[in-house]
């Protein structure tokens, strides 16, 4: 398993003034935690690692919506580039599922699965689950349990972020972009009540932002 790029607990991030931040979010954020360029470089390496391990047969890339859509699109762009520029390539198809386990900035004790009616098509296939963040691990363990009922040939999980938290079940994905402290982060399609998905960088919110967008 890939442990990912470990970001220490005392990492402060970067001043907002050093980056281009949408005006409508300037007062809602504390710091830039992971700049967009670093996300892209790490994603490119993940694509190479995945193709090294799975690049012998047809891959079905399964995007966990909504938070995973940006990482999913960028990861697949890098995989497609590897397909174009190497002596061997592998067919790549996509599918989507949506899971819900958050209320405001807290993970709930239940996981709601939306969709999945066509998952029987994954039987006998090599499946790559693409997730935005693993925190407690319960969401992913629920999805893996569901998928195993359809008898895929292989299932691998890649998550952009893994959070170090005492609430973790101990689950670890096969590939990790970044291992981060127990902070609530937004941006790069990770949301807070559907806001901040349109932010390029991964950032830490301030209390003003949490109260502003709380439901």
C-alpha cells in the first residue's frame, strides 16, 4: 500500500495572499493547506503507480461522488496520457456512485449509498475506486462490502487524502495522495455543505466560514 505524502500535525500551510483565491471565499478560509500544483504532481505519480499494478487488463474506474469528481478527472487524464505514450495500453471505462456520511463538518454514524443499480456490471472486472478522503474508513468499508457481493476480479482503492484521526477504524486504501492531520479541509471538490467545491487548492476553513455556511 502507498502511505502517501505525510503532512505533519504542526504544518501551518500557506498565507492566502500567496495564491489566487476566489473573492467570495477570502473571508471564510484560514490557510491554504495543499496547493493545487502539489495536488497535480502527486496525482500524476499515483497514476503511474496504479498503471504499474493494474495496467495489464481492462480497468473500471469507479468515482465516488461528489467530492471525488475533480481528483477522478485529473487522475484519469494522467492515466490516459500514460496509455497514449507507452508501448502498451489498457482499456479504461468509468462508472459512478454517491455516498453520504457528513453533516456540516462531522462524520455521521451512518453511510447512505445513492445509486449502485448497475454495479452487477463490475463482476469479473478490475475495479479502481477513486475517493476524495478517507477519515474513519467506515464509508469505504461499506462500499467494499457492497462491491464484493458482485464478485469483481480485483478491487483497488485510491484516495487523495487520508486523515489521521482517533476515530479511524484502521482501514487504509491501496494508494494515498496525502496523509493529513485531523483538520477539516475543503477545496478541490471537497465541500462544506456543497460550498468550496469550486476552490482549486485544499484549504482549512476558519470559524467564520463554518458558521456562514452551516445548515
